[in-house]
C-alpha cells in the first residue's frame, strides 16, 4: 500500500492504488471485480475505481449521483460531431478573434 498524504509515481497491480499528482484511484481486473463487487461499488463513492478488461479496454465505476448533465451531453454523438466540426473550422482558419469583450457584436458583424 502507499502513503496517500503526497503523490507518488504511478504503479499498477491487482487491487493496488494508483496515485499521480492528486489523483488517487484503484485499478482492478474484471475477475477481481466479480469476486468483490460490493466492496468496489462502495469504494467508488470515495475514489476512482478503474476496471482493466484485457490490455486495450478500461472502464470506470461512477456512482449515478456523481454523473452530471455534462457527461450525458458529451456522450451524445451529435454533440461530438459538432465539436469536431468546430475543430476543423479552427484548423481551416474559419474563426473570429474577439479582442474587446465590450465590442463582441462589432467584431462578429464586421
């Protein structure tokens, strides 16, 4: 176990806590989750619980009370498409820089 009073390097192991900067989380396998589901559901109220499924997939347990409207908003494919179009517009130079917040409309309409 590690001392949670100050950040340490990241490490991974079955049920070990990972600490980086001020982020504390526990990374577990799907097998460990099945063995101790109730324990990790309770733990998710206090820290991040990440489940590693194979080498490429990872999931996080998030209590419903911690899910915000922005999470639902950014999981909407139409919103993600609009964000990507905006990024493409910026790359192509299709944007306006507002230098004086008091004259926003003057800048946009000019």
